[in-house]
C-alpha cells in the first residue's frame, strides 16, 4: 500500500512538469481549487447542490463554502459549439 503520496507525486511532477514549484502548492489551495471546480459541475444535468460539496469536504454547514466560493455556485452552461460572434 502506498503511504507516501508526496514522493510519488514529486516523481510524476518532475517527469511531466519540471518547471512547477511544488512549494507553491498547498493543501489549502488544492481544497479551494477542488471546491471551486466542484461548485461549477453538474449532477444529472442540474447544478451541484452546495450541500453535496459540504458533505464531500466534511463541513458541518455551508457557511464557509458560501463565504469563500459562493460566487461560483452556478454551473457553466454546456458548450453547444458554433461560432463566437464579434
């Protein structure tokens, strides 16, 4: 069983993205990135419920998510293709 994920992560990072500074990546930044992305996803065609994200993050209520990422609670519309008008 793998118990030291950091070592494996660094090996993959060095092979794929040698210019990235891992010290700039913190667990808080990863949680925020995950939360922001998750709030913009769809669940069976409907925007994800903030309560779902709350449960996934282990929060007791939605206050922190609403305070920090509340502006991201709307899923982006699916791309329908076509041209962007000038």
